[in-house]
């Protein structure tokens, strides 16, 4: 699944909504910059009138007056320009802050299944490279583009007011400039979107290769990864070559267009002076206006290039919110992390414009059947009354496919009692982890239902779901910060004694050897933890979270077997009374469980206690005997 790309209408609507919330700041910036632009047209007309006065035999008085007025204009223009620049930068930073908050809020509130289906590269590109491109435009270009646009408009207006006939020639470049920009945009926008997409894939490939470097070396995958990077580099080079060709032609056209006004005004003005239809001062003033237009036209033409890069980035950033669907914030996240008022109206409008949004945000390829109703877990969703009562798990005729036509689970039905420990075993690819993901609410089933305490998982509000069902996999993450910071991700107000108790519960005795204890900095730039230690931190978070149901997907796979079994037994004591579903590859986990479910090819093949299944001499018995022999 690819995250959507917002269309130009959506981009305009959302940017205008952001500016409307800051209309007072924008109005002030607009007024200040308009004043600067208006003062910029004083000099040419003043010089022109001074020339006419001197030509008519006037003394040095007009020259002195002109100089004094120009000095005053420069002083005022400089002061107003400084204020305009300062206020514009403040406005740009506020807008940038809101955009960053929006994209972070959207990513962190997006269903995990959608994030995973989108891929590391796409998400990384949108939240880093695209945000940086928008940041560059807002910080460096937005105010300058506004000033340039106002300068062009006021200069053309002043030239027309000075002499309508000559001033008309100053407008000449605007018409071909419009067509040149339109020609450029039609070719540049798709190219820049392609460049952004390739950069995102490049980021993903490099990031994944670095993170899994040991695996790549062990399996001799380095040539494969290098070949993949080479392919992306060639694709990027083709795209950059095309955009370079387009930019080159655009630059040639711009050079010709911006040179026309001065040339035309001088040629036509000379003829008009000879015929007595105008004066030298008037021609000089209009010629200066035409010369004054050259630089803004040239610069704004090139800023179009940066605008296209930023527009492509805006489309990808707002696409993250579209993927979130009706949970997308319209005014940024509130202080408590919940959507602000009015977000649903905007999201609903986005869905009306793009009906795929609502479907895409649930699952990469989930079928839309009467049994699989849309998931809605935002705090304001219509299912906020659907809270679990008890810890019984009911899985009824569940089917699921990651891709259309490739079903992974085939009609799985299973009931788990509250407080029961269930182990799910089976060969690789049997669908064990997929079933665990569905129970945790990461993906909704394509068909059938999964209910915890009588409430369907897809209808439980997001916050309630996380406190009800938690999942720990062999993939773990240590965040940059202190050990206490990492633990408080699960419980913000956890005290020191509570955190130490959680670490003791997962047998993380190594914590007592740290000089700074819970204040030890870990992650990048801090103490390096072993994979087993990082896994213990992930499990300690679960102890602090204290969910009603826990799904363990090879959560102790990075530890040696003896330590892993000891830890699992310790966890069982701490989680006494909680429902625990363990997806096991080490079968002692199944031996210690209350019941064992055997999955084969996406189907539930056997269900019973360890002794019952061994006695049946079926699939589980074969797995058990093979594992014992190993």
C-alpha cells in the first residue's frame, strides 16, 4: 500500500485554512510588504520628474528636493522592510510548527498496519526530506516571493500610471511569462513527484540495509542490496536529467522574456520623444520601471522551481493525513493529543473528494464485507461506547490477506477464556504472527470478527484498545533518552520504585550495575544495550502498561533458552489473571501454557492441552518430538 498523494485542491484548501487561523498576522505582513513595494516605485518617477525639471531650465532646487525625498524614502523603506521581514519570519515559523505537529500527530495516530504497509522509505521520506523542503520554502522563500509579487504588481501599475502607452510595454513580458511557467509546471510537477518518491525509496533501502547489516552479511545479500541502490541511483539520475533539461529550456525562455521590457520601452520611447508625444523624463521613469521589473521577474521565475519541489512535498505531507482518514487533524493536535474541533468536517470532505481514503486507512487489501465494518478508533469516533467487559477473546471465522487473492488466514475460529495462557505453534508461514496482529488490532480481518470482552477489536477506541490488548514482538526499539524515559512511554507517571519493580519482573538485574541507574542515557550516543537487554526493556514497558490481554510474538527470542524460559515464567507470575497469547517457536512455552493451538497453512489444525495433543500423535506431537530431539 502506498500512502496517498494530496491533490492541488486539497493543498490549497489546507494551506488557506492554516492562514485563516493566522489572518491577523498575515494581514500585518501583507500591509508591511505592500508599503515596501509602494515605496520602491517612488524613485523612478521622482528621477523622471527631476530630469524634466532640469531639461526645462530649473535650478538645483528640484535636484536637492529629489535627493532629500529619496533619502527619506530609503530610511522608511528600510525600517518597514525590516519589520516586514521579521513578522514574515515569525509567521513562517508558526505555520511550519503547525505543519510539523500535524504530520507527527498523523503518523503517531495512524494504524500500525497502515504504517507498515506504506514502508519505511515512504514514511521516512515524508517526515524528513519533504518536511525539510517545505521548511526551506517557508523560511527562505515565502516572504521573498510575496515581496517579489507585490513589487511586480506595483511596478507595472506605476509604469501604467506614468504613461499608459509606454507602460503597456512593461506588461508585455507578463503574458509570455505566464505561458512559460505553465509549460514548465506541466512537465516539472510530475518529475518532482517522481524524484521525491525515488528519494524516499532510497532512504528506505539505505536505512533498512544499515539496520540489518549483520543479516545482509550473514546471508551474502550485500551484492543484492548494492544492486538495488544502483538501480535507484540510475532512476534518480534519469529523473534529474529530465528536470535539468526542462529547467534549461525554462531558463532560456526567461532570459529572453525579462529582457524585452527595457528594450521595447527605449525603442518606442525614443520614437515618441522625436514626435513630441512624451518627455525624456517620462521615458526615463518608465525605462527604470521596466529595468526594475527584470530582477523580480527573473527571480520569481526561478522560485517557481522551488515552489514545485515544495508543492510535491506538501502533497506527500498532506497525503499522510489523508491516509489517516477521519482522524486527520484540521487544526493540529490539541494539547491533550486529541483531535481539535472541526477535524471531522475537513476529513469528511477529503473522503468525499477521494473515496479511497476511507478504505485505504483500514488495511492494505482488506475486503469490504458486511462482517468487516470500518475501523474507527479516534477518541471522537462513533464507537466510544464499545469498551470491553472482561477479558474473554472470541475469534469467529476470521480470514485475512495482505494482498488481494493471497489469503493468509482461512476461516480461523477460536475462543480464549479470561486469564488463560494460550500458546500458538506451527511451522513458519502458518499465519501465527498474522493472527496475533489481528488480535492486537494492528490489522482488521478481511472477514469475520475478533472480539475482546464482547467488543470487536476494530471498534474499540484507540486508547482503550492499547490499554486492553498489548503486543510484544521480537522487533524492539530503544529511544534516545534515559532508561526512565523509555519506561515511562508505557506509563507517564511511573515512579522509580514502580519502574525498578517492572525491571525486576523481567529479570533485568543488569540495571543495578549502571552507575546512573534509571537516569542512564541509552540509545544513539548513550549506553549501547544488547538485543536481549533491549527486549527486556520492551517487556518491562508491558508490565507497567498492565494490559488485560498480552500477545507475545517471540518476545524472548533474542535471549538464550534458559534465560528466556525463566523470564516467561516470571512474567506469568506478574501477569497472573491476564490473558496471555504466546506465539511460540520454542515449544517449552507451549508445554507451560494452559492450552495449545496448532496452525497449519493459515488454518487451526489442533487445539488442546499439551498432554492431550501429544497423546493424539498428530501434528503437535510430531513438532514436539522433533524439537526434543534437536
